[in-house]
C-alpha cells in the first residue's frame, strides 16, 4: 500500500482503539487479558498535576482547560470544541455520577413532544455488564433508596459518599415535603479527593486524585498488560478500508507533525460521539459504514438546567455538595402522567463559579449569596432527530441542531421550583446549559436491528464493515434522563466480550 505524502510505518496491531475515554479505555481493559496486541491512539496528553486543577477561577472564569480545537455553527461562526482531549477523555472532568438506565429507557418512552425509540437490547441484556462496570469504577451509593432503581442482583460496591451537614439538612427538608432523595451512585474516593484540595469534583479535572474515571480505573490497569500500548498525541484523521469497503485495514493519524498509518485487524472507534462520527464521515465520500445515512445524525446531549435555590436562613458551608438525587419524577409526574426526568445536586457553586456566568456582579457579593443557596442539575431526555447532526464542511466539524422535548424539561424545572418552595427555598433561578458544550453527547452512530436504518448492530459492530466496532456514546439509541458514562462503560465491556468471542477467539 502506498499513499501519497504519508509516512508509512511498519506498525501493525491486532486491535486499534481510537480514544482513551470511557468507552475506549474500558474496552482496552476488557480485551487486554486475551493477549492480542492492542494499540490505543489518543489525541490528547495526560493531564498534569497543576494548581489550576483545583482553581475555580482558572477553570470556570478563564476557561483554562477549554479545547483549542474549533467547532462551527451552521452560519460559520466558530467556538471552542466542547470536548476535553486528554487521557481518559471527558471523564477526567465529570461529576462521576454513575447511573444505570432504567428498564423502560430501553423499551421506548412517550412524551408530549414525541417518542424515544426502543433499543435493540433490553435492560436485562445489559444488567450483568452494569454489575461489572460498577465494580470497575468502584461506585459508591445505596441501590435501594432510589424509587426508580431497576432490578439488580448485586449491591453497589461501596457505601454512599456522606452528605455534609448543610446537605443533610436539604435532604431532610425535601423528605419532609414527601420526596425520596437517594444517595447518588458516585465514582469518587472522597477522602483522597479532599486531600488534594477543598473543592467539589464536578467540572474539576482529576490528576489521579481520587476520581474514579476512565484513566484511573481502566486505562492505567490496561497499560499494565504488556500487550497494550498507548500512543499519546495521536489524532486519528480517517479509517482506511479494503477496496470492497467491507473491512477496515488501518488507521491514518497525525502525531508530532507527521501523518502515519497503523494497520489493524480490528478497529474500535471510541473518540466520543461527535469526533467518532466526524472520523467516519471523513473516511469515505458518503461516510464510512453509512449505508443507513445515519452517521452524524440523531445527536443528543440531554436538556439540562442549573437551578440555584435560596433561603436566607439556610447556611451552606459545604465543600462538595453533590451527594443526592431525586428520581420521584423519573417515571411519571409530567403532563398526562408522562415522565419528567432526573434531578441531582450540582457540585457546590461558589462565588468564583457564579462569577463566570454573572461577570458584572462582584465576586465577594456572589460568594455571600452562595452561602445561602443550594444548586441542582435538572436533566430530562432529548429525542433523536435526523435533523440534529454533525456535518463536515471542508474538514470542519459543524454542529447543526435544535433543542427538542422542551415541554418536559420546562415541566421538570417548574416541579422542582414548587417542591423547593414548599421546603423553604422561596426563591430560585435557573439557566439552561449551553449547547456548545454537549457534555452528554451521544447517538451519532446509533445501534439498531436493521443495517438500512442504523450503522451499528446490537453488539456495537458496524453493519457495513465487519471488523469495525464503536464503543463510545455514539452508539446510544436514546439519551434517557440519567448520566451516560456507566452505560458507555457497560456497553464497551459487552462489545469487548463479543470481539473476543468472534474476532480474537480468546
Ligand atoms: C463537566 C462534565 C461533567 C460530566 N458529568 C458526568 C457525570 O456525572 N456522569 C456521567 O455519566 N457522565 C458525565 N459526563 C459525561 C461523560 O464524561 C461522557 O458521557 C463520557 O466520558 C463519554 O465517553 P466516550 O467514551 O463517549 O467519550 P470520551 O470519554 O470523551 O472519550 C473520547 C476520547 O477520544 C479522544 N479523541 C477524540 N478525537 C480523537 C481523535 N481524532 N483521535 C484520537 N483520539 C481522539 C479524546 O481525547 C478522548 O480521550 C460529564 C462530562 C463533562 C464534560
């Protein structure tokens, strides 16, 4: 093979994994014991242990960790790509809420504005893999407090992260008005985290200081195997295919200013839902593995709002805050009994964090306000739509999407405001999260049972290329209304098992 202008290395690997985030690193660890040579190509570098990791002003006001890559709006305006490119991917910054989808999320859900479609697999199919993912990410929590918790055989591996006293008071007040707050399933070793700085962890990057993320729990253990290697700063541009288009033969990537090719027997795409779709679109004139014309479409990322509730008499001296959630409205509570979604505490919003959103008010005034407030993350499902998509225009990633299913989101916010009022938080303000940082991005290379309508089968294998698999959040059929990372990890383990059985015979 000779490609003009490209440095061909002699590199060959049994399995190439593109991306070392939740889906990529988890797949690497699950495949590692089989002995096949596994090469992970990761665009970013390892996050360093630097003071900015725990500096709210650096993170939220100065956007210290924002990507230098650009994405584009349909009109041509650019903005900083809303992804983190580093070992461990977006999970290095995540809030570490590791929830299972509910049974009904796999069956299809009806809302006033439309329907979330069923998946080609059931909760029962994924439940054993959720067990394994919870063990791997050392999830803390209490599985029987959540009224919407699906059936499970194992308890969570560790007891819940404790409420700080101020948060215990909020929990009591909400229980007092009839809700059933539950301890969030969390991947955080709180003692280790706090030893490195008195901050919350939601949005704060983790230089291996107690967050159970993809680097700490999956990538590092995978790299302990002699057959697994990581190429850092290796940005994949496209996949290379056999002439009949039915097998991927290699990967073209850029590293240190050089364009290189790595030949591979099996390719696993796990670059995140937006970059993975972009790589497939760049790999063929009509998109690789895109007979269905669905690659890049159905982009979802949840409808999410931050809601801050005030009570002069309430004293919030908490540091991390993010310990409980409310799922009383997950299965019902909306118009005509329809579901509304999930509510969970945000990481503690301090004056320095609020200042990033309200720059004209002095930070010390905001700090005084936040001593009497508590902060929530309100999340409801958005629906897959062919019109909501990423496109490539001259190699630029264009995000072309509109919000949908907002009747439900507005109803959930209103419901929360009412219960908070009843619980003594008489005043609250809310703000929709910006769509330019689609932190729960998913759906762009969806699973299905028919190759004419979906790029992936129920094992995460592309219908069109027999040795090409996807293990990141691209594969999601619907976004449900819980955080996605545990489902990414469970699906990645299941796909890795399938690859071992069918491709590597190990
Ligand atoms: C601030 C924040 C808070 C969050 N909180 C939560 C939470 O509490 N719970 C939860 O479940 N989810 C949370 N999420 C979402 C969660 O992090 C993602 O759902 C999850 O990381 C997705 O996994 P992934 O494998 O699809 O992608 P990622 O984890 O993003 O991994 C993709 C990897 O691919 C690499 N990559 C990208 N392009 C290329 C390329 N061209 N070549 C090579 N490598 C490439 C990236 O650098 C990255 O390492 C949060 C996200 C953010 C940003």
